[in-house]
């Protein structure tokens, strides 16, 4: 019988605590009547132009400094093309080849008492993007409603390296990140309202094997308990599949909290399926000078040393 090792990498969407959207002046306040906070840009009316929100950029830079990352000298917004009823433009504005934040790491405390240990998780990147709208499936007598209030809400997508080796480490990482984004004031951390949600990429491999196994990505986990339950179920499912002679196929799956199971949503799309290309409506984001950027964010970096302690208390 093989001994299995679990490999986990996490992608997190943190909603940035700005007053207005990333490319329009519409409000980002939560809970308004549907479609009352969607302006012409968010509705994707023809001829409108996006204008980048400076505050969203400052949040991303602040995050980059807090995790010891490189704030890119130049980053570029790209169109990620796909069709969805709650995405009227037919593409999401995101960043692909040149993200605003590159590298960095977070140090975690995992476990308690004698078993406690420190773990460093490397971050791959963090990039700015807009959220999509929401499809509402209730109250419409067999039809769906579309609410575009959330369309254009600024998100920072934070991508970790596949450095975690258990669901406990994944939860410790998510909690540390959750504490950090609130502590540096870039995200309100409200998980019920979807301000902080995680996708867990999970694979298993025989202990001692150098290559990673094929991963499946569990989408949109908005509680630490669900994150743990979903990973634990998924790991067991993958081990069973392999031990029964089947292969894991790369896929996107959803976690159902009621059954405690993960279920396939779609086979995994690759980046080239989205036909990313630089958005011609937006200029590249260029760092004026490293010094002025440091000066503006000095309050963040000087307080950095206190951060791990703050994170442990959460
Ligand atoms: P995408 O999901 O957009 O295809 P990436 O290929 O960059 O993006 O990977 C997304 C996440 O999956 C990252 O957090 C990465 O660490 C993690 N990951 C990549 N390969 C594996 C693997 N074999 N097992 C577990 N996690 C992985
Ligand atoms: Mg992904």
C-alpha cells in the first residue's frame, strides 16, 4: 500500500476595500437593490471606457510590500474572454503575463502546543481584476435574474505556490492571509458576503515521488471549515480513485456543504481557452519610482514586523 502525500496550492479572491469599482465610479457597497449600483461601464454599454481606480492599485502595492514581494515595474491589464450571462462585456478585465505583485511569502503557525510548527508558504503572484455580476436563480419562476451590482468590484487574486501538505496547513494559510489583508486595511474580510473566498487546488502523489499528481480545483470556498472539509473529502476521493486503478483528470469541482462531497463542475479549461490579450482600453500600470512608492506605503512596511504576532492572535 502506497503512502500518499497531499499537495495543495490556493488561489484567493480578496475584495478590495474601495468605495467605488475598479474601472467605474459606481459604489461597491454590499446589499443594495439589484442593478442599482451598476453604471454604463458595469453594464458594458457600447462606447464606454474603463478608468483605473487608484485606490485599488494602492491596495495591491500595500499587499506586495506586506509579503515581501516584488511590486512590478510594469504590469498590464488583459482581457479574459468567456461567455456568461452575468458578464455582459464577454470578457473579464484581469492581469495575465504581467501581474502587479510577483513572489513574496507568508509565514504560518500550524497546529498547537507540542505539535506546533512554523511553515513558510511562497506566493506566486497577486493580480488585480474585476468581479463579475451575479445570476439569481430564486424568485423568478423557472427563469434567472441578473444582478450587476457586483460587476466591476475590485479583486486581488492571490496565488500561492503548491507548498501546503495538509488541510491543516491550507486552513492555517487561509487564516493568516485573511488576517493579513484585514490588518493592512485592503479587505474587510467578510466571508459571508464573499469578500474573501478561496479556490483549493488539490493533488496527491506517492510519498517520495518528485513530480506532482494531477490536480482538481475546488472553487469558491467561503469558510475555513468548508475549506478543510472539502480538501479532506477530495484527498480521500483521489486516493480511492488511484488505488482502484483510475486516473485523476484535471477538473474544476464544487463542494456541497450538505453532503460534504465535491462534485465535478467542468473539465479544466486552460489559459489559452480564454484568448487573453492586453486590453487596448487601458494603459499599462507603470511604477513611477521605487522610492516614491515606498514613501507612500511607509506606514505599512514599518509596521510589518509586528504582523506575525497579530496573525497568531486571530
Ligand atoms: P490556473 O488554476 O489558473 O490554471 P495555475 O496553473 O497557476 O493556475 O495554478 C493555480 C494553483 O494551483 C496555484 O495555487 C498552484 O500552486 C496550484 N497547483 C499547481 N499545480 C498543482 C498540483 N499538481 N497540485 C496542487 N496544486 C497545484
Ligand atoms: Mg485556478
